[in-house]
């Protein structure tokens, strides 16, 4: 177990400057600080009254982010730092990457960030970390429908028992909220579209089953222990940093193939429908849930718009200007065919409003991926 932290030194920069540095780093990842930023990319720093208010209400709050070095977790950590929160990241780096936060860790003596490299399932520090927090964001997980079929025990140990251990630690703490990152995979194949929160849940992979089980533990932890849990069911999240995980999944793979001039592989006949939601909107949903989510409640977090995989491939060719062909392969076990979120509950109760459409998010990603590719080639 490694803990990286430093006490605030004399002469520490003003908090407003620290927030500005973190926000600029978050915005730079997506191609510019203020987006009206051109080419249909929305601004990163606002997004309606609820989102803007959430940015200010985290000032001075102590936040624990499990899985904070992962794809979504690192984006959330940056936004929390930019909002003036004091953040502790707990991550064993089994799937997370320290480099996702390295620029903030390089500011260690100035930034209100503590990094604890440890396993949620076994670290003796867990109770202490929870007790020192106002809001807990639980994102640590083994992610992947296909992966869970091959690594079933590890999937259950991390996603179920890790969550149970965290909830037990939260039982004795005075917390404002515990925000659990669940998954739309828990629904299985949709009977109706769009999918509302009360749609029957029929997990079709061990990953989906583990997330559904942990979600039920979270809801019952509120009912039985009064832990203020709020569950967010993510649909298909995309953005930077790109990872080989099912959160970034096909979009990251397609970008790499487009850069390499390789064909885009589509599983099945290409009509699989997905709800792609940009990571900045998912981060906003977490911030809103951490302040205003109803304890014991579950919310769908998506864009509310459906895109087939073939349409995605066409959009990515359009955004990148690359002309890689499409090749088809047999459908994979454990993957649903149709998924589209009904986000009306999150809109009504959290003030959640997705601001990034698919092409805007792809353009923001390409603005960075293309630059990095050109830099590495030169």
C-alpha cells in the first residue's frame, strides 16, 4: 500500500488559482478551455443552473473517490479539484492508471489531493478514509461483460465484496451521500425502449450480475443502515483518457483503428443500438447526485439518444476524415442488442441535462487524439 500526500506548505497558492489550474487541465484534455470552443463543442465550465451551482457547492467538501485513477474516476477527480473540493483517491491501479492524474500529483504540494494506492477489499485505511469524508464516490470496479466470463471470481470479489466492505465502513460515518456507479448492463436485453429505472433487470453476464448485486446492496444499505446511497446506472460512457475497457470500449478501439488505417470491426450485423454519453456529462451527474440525489434512489445516466454501431462508425469516419472500411464479425456472448436510456427521472430530480451530443464528444476527443498522434509521428 502506498500513500502519496503532502501537508499544505507555507506560501500555498490561492484556492482559486488551484481550481483554475485543475479546470484548465480538465478542459485542455478536450481541446480548449471555453468551448463554445468551436466546431460545436460545448463549454466545459457550465451547463445549466443545477450544474453550475454544483460546481460551487463542492468548495471545501472532503470527497473520497474509489477508482479515482480510472477513466471516469480521473475525470471526476479533476472536476472536484476544480470545484474546490479536497479529494482522496483510493485505487489499486489494477485497471486505473496513475498517469491519468500525474499532472495534479506533480502539483502535490499545492493541490488538495491525496492518492492512496491500495485495494478496497483489504486496506486497513478504509474506515479512516471514509470517516474523513463528506461525500463518497464509488467507482472502483472490474469492468467488462466479456472479461467477467473469463474472470468470474475476481469480478465478484471486486464488484460485490469490495462494495459491501465500503458500505459497511460508511455505516458508521456521517456522510452527505455515497454515490455508487452502477451500469445499464444490469437491465439485460431491453423489453421496451427507452429503458426507465423500473424496467425489469435481467443480467446476461457475470459483470452485469455483479453490478446489479452491488446496486441492491447499496439500496438496502440505505433502507437497513440509513447509509445515504444514490445509484447511477451509466449507459455507454465515452471520452478521454482512452482505455481498453467497456466504458470507453468501441469508440477507443475505432479511433485506434482509424489512426492505423485498419478496418473497423463490427460484431453482429451492426444494428446494435447504444446510448453513448460523454464523460463530462457523467461527471456532472455524479456532482449533482452527491449533493441532491435522493438516498436509496436509482438514476439512469445517458444521453437519451440511440446510435447503432454502424452509425457510430460512419460518424467517426466523418469526424476524423479517415476512410477505414467496416468488417463484420459474429456477435459476442453477453452483450445486449438494444440499449437506450430514459433520463427523465435524473432530469426532474437531479437537474441533470446532457450537454454533449455524440459528434461533439467525438470532435473533442479527435482534437486531442489527432494532435497526440501527429506529435508522436514527428
